[in-house]
């Protein structure tokens, strides 16, 4: 049995389980579900959430496995991927170096630490740097096409 057949039957089985859970949820009705939730019994809803988490875990793990095996089989793609990851790391490092953290009081009375503030600022600066790089790359390619 090849991999495609295994994936097809697995997807079919998960789809049938999801359909059965959906029918059970619809047959229970909103009022019953709300009353059960108020008493702390989530029943079929938690089963549906667990099924969704299982499907998500399978999807993410298969995507990572096949991406890594594809990269490992082609050295030029692996080199490009590592260069891209390194370039992204440099952008994040620059954003971190330009960020400063200040303790900030929050609306609920808690205090955001200086380290937390610096990490938030790093994320924002990383986003701004990446937007600037993307716009610059688009302008550069647009101008070079106009020159030709």
C-alpha cells in the first residue's frame, strides 16, 4: 500500500468521524449544549475540538516532515532555505538591538516587564523592517523593469 492510499483512507476516516460528531452536535440542539456547558460537561463539543487538534497536529507534522525531506534531498534548495532563515534571523537581531524595554503599567493594574516590552517592540520593529524590505524590493524590480 503506497503513502497516497494511506493518507486517503486516513483523511476519509477523520472526515467520517467529524461528520458523525457534527450530526450528534446538531441533534443535541443549542439549549442542551448550553445547559451542559453551564454545568461543566462539554461532551461532544470537546470531542470535536480534540478531533480538530488531532487533524491540526497531523497536518503540521506531515508538512514539516515532507518539507524537511524535500530540502534534504536537494542541496541547492537547502542552501537557499538556510540563507533565508539566516537573513530573517539578522532582521530579528537588528530589531532586537534597536529596541528598548520600559516597564509599562497595564490597564488591568499589572505591570509589563522591561523584557516583555522589549520583545513586543522587537516584534513590531521586525514587522516594520520586513515591510520596508518588501516595498524596497518591489520598487527596485519595478524600476529595473521600466528601464528595460
